[in-house]
């Protein structure tokens, strides 16, 4: 139970990262509430800087102590995914109202689901799914994690899309719960 599922399963360990993303979305609500959810250029600069910093720290943790050839450096990872998801989710939160966030989240997840089921030779297999194919095309096999001898990126670019929605869900649930409390 304390190991990740090989490919197409789920264990309690596999829930830790999604819960963490959800909590980041929740924390975003309290952070942006201080500025009254103002969508100012300064706020967007902070968001992009924070996202880039997370990505950079994660990348450096992958490559330090620089014992791996530069051609084999792993680009993506947990902190990189958090950085990308945070930057996108935070911008969406400041640009869209509650209905817009709901519509965007629904469209994103439905499009992602259709993409997963309809694109790729083996849509739900480790070797043939579109997520792996996309990461191979953009990142390259040498810069990806390897699972069972297959280059696959568990924190890849395309699979970051539902992570963004996970953060938005944390944000919206927190907004809802605080609105109930404020009405009392």
C-alpha cells in the first residue's frame, strides 16, 4: 500500500499528490483573498515568478550533483508539475468568475478524457497512450523517467492538465465553504 501502482492501478500512496494539489488550490483562495482577487499585472508577475521558481528548483533537484550527462537530464518532476499547474490555475482564478472556472474545468476534463480514449494505438496502455506520445515528442525519451524499460513521464506535460483542474477544485471548494461560514 505504500508503493505507487505500476501503471493502471491505485494505492493510498497515489492519493498523496492529488490531495497536495487540492490543498494548494485551497491556499490560493486565502492568498488571493488578501488582494481581493485583483487581476493586476503585478499579481500575474508574482504568479509567473512563483511558478517558474518551483519549476527551476524541481529541475535543479533532478540534475544536482550533475553526475548525469546533460543529454539525459530529466526535465519534469513533482515540483515542476506544481509550478506549471499553479501558474495556470492561479491565472485562471484571477481571470474567470466561478461559472467560468466551472465551465473551463469541465471542458478541460472532457477534452482530456476524449483525448485519452481516442488518440494513440493503445489508448490506455503504457506504451501507446497519447500522454506518453506527447511527452516523447516534446521532451524526448532521454529526458523522461523510465518505467519497466519504457520512457514514460509520470509528471509529464499533457498529464499536468488534470492537475490544474485539481487545484481549481481546491480553490472553488474553499470559496464555497468560506461563503457558507460568512453567511452565518
